[in-house]
């Protein structure tokens, strides 16, 4: 297994997915295919291909 801080959770719901992942200690990415999300504190991607660009 991996430690929570070594994992990335990708979801499409700010509260259920993104905030939930953060509360569990995971890195979170919000997939925003329509680019409607305007909250600047969120790490967002437009499609799954962009995940690699978010990995440090």
C-alpha cells in the first residue's frame, strides 16, 4: 500500500471528492471538464491526461 500523502485522488465533486480526499490526507485533484470551477484554492485538471502534469 501507499501512505495517504503519497496518493492522489481525482474526483468531480468539490465537497464529496476533493474536500473528502484532503480530510483523509490525500492529495486532491478536481476534474473540471467544463471549466466551470472558479475556486482558486483547488488543483484542477480538464481531463485525465493532465494528471501527469500534476505529479511532482
